[in-house]
C-alpha cells in the first residue's frame, strides 16, 4: 500500500493565477493550553495540493465532485513513465506512441483503469519554484499529456480518469487547457500533484481516489492510495 | 460499495462553539462565463462534515493527521447498531454489554477493525436543528459511546479506530469529552458524521477512511467508503 498523496501545508506549491489562487492557509481556533482542545481553520482553493478535478471545472453543466460515481474512483491503475525523457526535456509530453509501447510490455490498459503519468516531477514539491518552474517569459515549463494521448485513451480504451505528478494534466506552457477540455467533455476525472508514482508497479495495482465530497465543487483535495 | 460520506455544503450542521466554529463556506473565484474555468475557494474548520479526528485533537504531542499509519485506515469494519434504542431515548449510549451481545451474534471484533456505531442519526442532517438537537438548557442531546465501551475496545480488543453517525463520539450532553480523551491517549482515530451505516452489513465489510492529508492538522474532512 503506497500513499500517492502529498502532505498539504502553506509551503506547498500551487498554480499561480493573479488575484485568484493563493497558498493553503491554516490558523488555530483552539489550543490544548488555552482551550483544552486543538483545532484549526483552513482557507484554500479547490485545486490545491494533491487534488481531483471534476468535469465541471471546464465543461459547463458537467459533473461536480459529488456526482462522480464511486465505481470510477476505485479502479485498476496503469502507471506510464516518461521520467527518463523529462530529465533532459521538461516540455516533453506523453504521446499515443508511449501508450502503445506501454501496452506492448504490459498488455492492454484494463477497462475502467486510471492512467497515471509518472514524470518524476513530484520530488520538486519541496522547492516550490522548481515545481512551478516558471521561465524568464513567465511561462511554466513542466511535462504533461498530449492531445493525441487523450484521444487514444478516450477513443480506443475505456478509462475512468487520468492522473499526473505535476500541477496540470496539460503541459505547463499550454494556455488553452486542451487536454482538460477534451477529457472533461467526455465526463472523466483528473488528479494532479500525485506523489510517489515511482513506488507503484506499472500494472497490477488498484488505486483508491478519495476526494472531499463538497456540493457543486469543481475540484477538491483528495487522498489517493495505491494497493496491490 | 457504499459511500459513508455526507455531501458537505454551507447548510451542513456543525458543532456550535461560540466564536470558534462556523458553517462550511464556498465562494467562486472563477466562472466558465467570466473566466472560461470554474473554481471556488473554501473556508472551513477541520471538524466539519464527515471528518476524522486525529489523536492530537485532545492529546498534547499525539499524532496529527499526516502521521496516522495508512494501514490503520483501510481495515475490517464492524457496525454496531443501537438505532432501535435511540428511537425512544436520544441520550442512550453504547455499552460494553452491547459489544458483547454483538460478538455473540457476529463473532469477535476482528483485529485492526474500525468499530462504527449506527444510531440512525444521519438522517437528521437534512434538518440541522434536529442533528445538533439542542434542548431548552442549550445542552445537545444525541447518543454516543460510553466510557465502558471504549475501555472494552481498547483493553480487550485490538482496534484501529471508531466512528459514529452523530456530531461526536461522546454523547451530546457530555462536557468532558471523556471518550475522545481516552481514545486519543491510546493513539486511535475517530470519525464523526458518518452516513449510510444502515446500508452496511454488521460484519464482513472493509472500510477505507481517507482524510485530507494536511500537515499538523487535528482533524480533516474525509471520504469514507465501505466495500464488501
């Protein structure tokens, strides 16, 4: 059993959107010394830390968090790694060819699977600047899924959702969110900022994706665990 | 597979503590119409909705959320019901005798089990006043665990944690939090505001308890699912 969830804290990196997003905040409302009980209040956006994006994040009228069927959140896990390529090129993306090569080695992606992309990016969360990886022109530079990979997964396989260890399923330099839009139009979910994918087998594991269940939410922090 | 999680919203009832607790709050930071993307920001306390209490909630220096071993969060589930008694007496508690009677019918509580108490209270969440159930003297009136039941579970069985469908594992009229304190001193977790326990078998299911993983948190909203 491996925890694929980062520990969320005020230091955890987040997708910077001027005037919209902010770091996770926590402040005490009671302490053992003063009140005999310890508790905090939080302020956060729906897409901070290891989290799930619901289809309604980009697709008008599509499913919000609470409507995602439980049966699509506890599913076989396929882990595809492009970490070796990422080491020399942060702009690289998962191509349809990568998926076909993976299937040659591991068999067809199982029905209902979650397909998680391991880029090796999760080790950068300890250094927020390196995780967001903004270049001189203020463009983020990190790997992601390509349109072609999503077309393959939606058109030729029967998946429940996808995941990645970076801030976004679209590559960092993308401004159109093409992968998000195509995936959400098809009613599938995505998880972002996944941890520890290097510790999970390419095939044979199950993943349990457990987002907080909030009415009408476009996304939510999630606990994600692989078992095999 | 049954979702034991309530959908959290601003209308969801919460434990009222003057100047400390407040309802769950959500407000939009972006809309599809205005921004091409939909997302919200949240304000909440750690103990709102279906949530987990970590031992550090009452025990100084005890485990916070992120330190709870994953192996104690995916465990056999024992569901004990006192719903029939609650129907005529909201102040009733689970006694050690109830646990012994349960074991006569279903066998010994399995090692590492989570013991969830079904009181039937979850159906009241749609009417916040009835869920908190404050009497004329401002004392909350709802069922809970007794000290004796906790002594039995900690001393004579080997459990991972406990759960209940009310706001607190201690009965509503309690002011000392004796059950919380004894359980947390022993390093066990508790979940509160659990839903749908009437739909889970008394024995034979597994439960997956998935709290949001926040550094140093005394508790956190959790997704809780039973599978069998």
